[in-house]
């Protein structure tokens, strides 16, 4: 593997396998000029995909990783660049969130359209340029590429969904973003893992990344894994501490998933 450690909006670790891990929400960098415009609630950065990068680190030798270094409050790398809602009629957050996941304001000075466009060009566009380039690179090597988009979220967020979220939330955009066998294989591993709950295309069907890059007829497959944070955090409250015990139980399941994804045995 080779790693590009440039101090920019995206970090790429290149592998020679067919799997690209997308990490759009694990970054916590907020430039000083933007940080000054967040209110006290926004400065907590509560909607981070806490420790997802650590959780997946080293699970699949040969995987490529594309990670956004910036926080989703700067701009959300998993939202359409035109700001269209991914879930019309449901509560959600936008390209630059105006609220947190609890529906509470996070800004002292919310960005206007011109500022959002500046952020899109400076952060969102470079992240997706890198993701597109890596998918094309591994596709050229293997004849197919899989984008496995890594996410996490609190288990209970009444503003976004009722009740408690399952542990594994698999999104394949109703089966359109990847070959049927891929979604079935991942779901099968999750359902066989004792003590965990699983749903496919439930509240989270796949964000813009999954929808944009998933073109299975062309050999580009995309799947989103939204993990309930209770699976790997001590608690889903500040300081959002990583649980070594929970991670030790979860990581073998994730390893099995990634190894199956990389094997290509689900291809027809």
C-alpha cells in the first residue's frame, strides 16, 4: 500500500485489491474561519462518525481507503452537490447542515449560497475526485470495483427515525447500487452474527455516494454500511469513547464482510 498524507481535504491510502473504503464522515477538521461561525452546540461536532476509521483500520489488506479530513458541518461529502434531499418528506440534514441530527441549530452565522459553493469546490469536489479516481484505478486492475461506504450513527435519534436503530443498516438503494449477490452476501453475514440486529434498505438506503457510484452493469458496485454507534462506542455521548471490548467483538464480523466483498464470489 501507499499513503498520501497531504494536509488537504482528503487522505488516500492505495491498495491493489478491488475494494475502496469510503470514509466521508470520520473527519473532524473545521477551518478556523468556519469554526468561529459555529455555536456552542455545533462545536461539539456530535454528528461525527466517531472512530469508524479506527474500527476498519487494517481489516482488509489490499483495500484502498479514501477519507475526508473535514467535518460534515463544513460540508457533507455524502450529499448531492446540488443540495437535493436524499429522503424527500423525511427529516434529514443538507449539503451544509443547518441543524444537527436532533434538529437543533448549530450556527451563529449560517453560510449563504456563495459560501456553500466555495466549500463545495474546496472540500466536496476534491473528495469525490479522489474517490472516482481510485474506483477507476482498481476497476482497471480487476474488471470490477466495490465502494464500501463506512458510516455510523447514534442508535436513538427521534428527529430522524422512530425507536432504536438496528446494529447493521445496509443500504443498496433498493438493490440498484450493486449486484444482488453482494447485498445478499453482506446481509447474510450480518444476520448470522450472534447478538446483532440487521436491516437492509431501511431508514438508510444509501447516501449520494452509494447512489452516484453504484453502476453494477458497468462493474461498479456500491454498498453503504451504517453501524449503530452502540456497537463500538462506550456510550453514544461525549466524549464518544471507543470501546476496545465492543470493537474486538465487531471487527471479526466486519472482516468477514470485507473479505467476502473483495473475493468477488457474489458476482454472477
